C-alpha cells in the first residue's frame, strides 16, 4: 500500500489492522471474495459501493456513446469516490483496491449483481 494512503488512514483514525496492510495474499478470486465481503460489512459502505459502481457504469456508457474523454474520468471518480468515502467514514478501513485491484474490481461487480438479484442485502 502506498505510504500516503497509510498516512491518510492514520490521520482519520484507522488502525493498522483496518488499513488492509495485513491482508493476506490470495491464490484465487474464490479465496478473496469472503475477505472482500468482510471488508464491506457496513450497510452504508456497501450501499455507497453499489451506487458508485452503477453510476460509473452509466457514465462509462455515456463515454463510449459520446466519445468525450471527460466522461471516462467522471466514471472513475463516480466509482471510486463513494467507495472510498464508505470505507474511510463508515467501514473505517481502506479499500481492498490498494492491495488487490483486479480482485476488488471483480468483487464490486459480483456484489452489485448479488444486491440487484436480491441474493445480498442492500
């Protein structure tokens, strides 16, 4: 995890165990997903993730349709900002994105699908 992220986490009152610095390596997505769910147990954090992911997908669609590059940046901000707010202020940990970016992105999509299908709590 980049040092600036650890310093930011400490400055908002997160302990080292909450920063994700102790996250174990994962051999597969199947092994990672329970960890991801644990890191998103707060309902507000989870809802911010779902809303941010859906908004990012919508903006990505606009970007692809309009060919305006600014929409790509807006999609990234819309996806990450609510998630990071959820982690720092509600879940009190740092996103798994810092240590496991691809697994985390995939888990976001799986979680949104689970919420939309009713298999996971909103």
